[in-house]
C-alpha cells in the first residue's frame, strides 16, 4: 500500500466529506483503499467477520454520483463515508452472528434503529466487526470467530465487546464504526485502541427492538476524532417510533465547541475502590495537567463508592443476559464459551427482588455523584485500570492481580460499568497516551445527565491540546 493510500485510510469522516464536496477525492477511492487495508490486516488482527467488497464499491459509486452538481442527487450527511457495523447489531437481511454458533447463519428481519439511520444518512456498509459471544464481555474472542487482536501489538486484546470496531478504526480499516456499551463495550476498546468512544445518555439514541427499555445498553460512535463522533451522534440520536424510551427533545452537537477556561472539573483516580496500575495513573495525571493548562479548575473528589457497585452491575448484567439468551442453554450449552454459560446460569437464578435491589444501589451511587456533578461541570477518571490485557486473557482466571491485589478477571480491570448504572450520564473516552507496555490508555469524561454538549466540549478541547491522531500502529 502506498503512503497516499495509507493516508486515505486514516482520514476522518469530516475530512473525507470535505474532500468529496471539493471533488478532490472520490468515495470509490476511499472505499478501495480501506478494502485493500482490511484485506491486508485482517488475517493478522481477525477483527472483521465480513468485508462487503462488491456491495461497498457499488454504494461508493452511487455516492460519487450524489456529489455531482445535480440538485436531485444532493449528498446526505454521511454520504460516501465507509462504516464498520458491529456483528451484534441487527442489519436487515444481512448475516448477523452475535459471535455465536447459535446464530451462525442468522439474518434479522430488521435493522437496529441507529444502524438504519447511519445507512440512511449515506454511510457505506463496508464491514462487520467481531464481538465476544453475544457481546458478553470485555475481551473479543468467540467460538465462531476466534481471537481478535490489537493493531498496536497483536499480543494484546483489542477489548470488547465492540473490540473489532475499535481495532478497525485504529488500524485504518474503516473511517468510522459503531458499538454498543452495556458495561463499557464502547469505552473499553476505545481506550485499548487509542481512539475516541462515546456512550450517550440513555434515551438519546434508540436501542434495538431486541432489548427494549434496557437502561444499561447504549448504541454509540467509535471514531478517530471528536468531530466525527459528533457527526455520527447527530445522525444516530433522536426519538424513534419503536423505542418508548427515546427522547423527543433533540440534541444537535455543533461543529465547533467553546474553550473550557473557567470550567470546574472533578477527578477521581479510583472511583473509591478500584486498584489502578501506575502507568495508567501517570497518564491520567498528565491529562489532568492539560485540562488545568487550558484554564479549567480541577479538583479531586471522593465518590465514596465500593465493591457494591460491581455486585449491582453484575447482578443486573446476568439477569439481562439470561432474559435475552437463557433459552439457548438446552440446545447450545456445549457450544457456548464457559463464561457465557456461567453468566446465563447465574442470571436464571436471580429473583425479581435481587434485580430490583440493584436500583437501590443506583440511587445510593447518585447520592454522591449527583451533588458532585451539580458543583462541577464534569467528572474525569481513567477508562481502565490497566493499559493492556493479553489477547487470550482468561476472563475466568482465579488469580488476576493489579499492583499485587487480586481483582475479578472479567471486569475488575474496567472503570466503565459504574456509569452504565448511571446510564443517563453521557460518558466519553479520550486517548491519554501510552502505558509502560507501549499500549494506549484512556480517560473518561462523565457529564451531567443528558449534557452531551459539555462532554464533547471538554473532549474537543483536550483533543486540540493533545492530538492523538498523529500516532498510528506500525502494522
């Protein structure tokens, strides 16, 4: 691949659209470069379940025509921009496996609302990205598709459950991608792959018909820039006739955001109970120093949370999982990953009382978070407690440790899931540099309920001061 083609692969969507409009780049050229890049890298990374070469090129030719001067063919907001769609998201009449042998040949009768909106806005369906089986965890590996790897170093995981999407964006295999986030599944791979990821507040983006009213689960963008995420959000968000929880009030994010001088930002390094590796702490403190140099007043706060938070999230996650997929056990038990089987078995044992009590924990959590966000414009904290995990990390290991302290191997290294319990708070993950292993690290920006613009404002200012796009994986 030439340097010119590689540079095309790392264009942002906003840059590509500007060049399409100026007629200095064709959607066909961009799509062709991304197809070549995907074909070259996927044998090593294994982050795509399908590359839609012919259909994508055909769509690119249509998009090329829309950038003509003919008023009848006016381009749509994402016209000609290639997108990778997570293989957990329904796409009508397209094979969607959820990473499971139980759905190896499944073709949904509908598309997830956010997916339909991206495609209706002119985005080109370029590829489908890997997810752990049934999107159950933070490491992307499945019985159907195998182990997915990180483009910065294939020894390590690309995260999950939107791991394939995160890796594809970081590796220049797509321009933009989508993800779902039920415990950090957008923000975990965003941090591990060095890209931007956004979990919108619950209700801002409609959820799929398959899991209605699910407050833990959020559909959102995964991009190389804050501006691209805003572009995607403006397409994906808004009330949807099939989602009773989707908000009628719109939130249109601007192309540019104000400076952050004078803002008050709270910081918690450990959320009150998480063991955080030294290299992650170092990068987070350096990121905080950037916010201070930009004129924000940053103060440490005590959330007062403890392991009860993890217990509440796990209880709800297991119940959610069993409600959606528990019927698979009689037929597919011996084809499921051990962790999936364990999660389903645990969820089926939960009572309605146990599940309701998780709401009491959520209320207790907000008793401290709410007043903090009333006093401060946002809260920042690390995205993850570690900078990397092995690609074949054992999420059922009995002796996983951080700083010598034993923590749960499945999610004990994540700092994302508490904000799924606080699902009405928007949260972004921004890259903060590289850890001791040479792998990317991330910082979360947590906003007040439904205050998407503030999260984007802080993220945009940080990106301008500490741009991350200059670094590319040497793969």
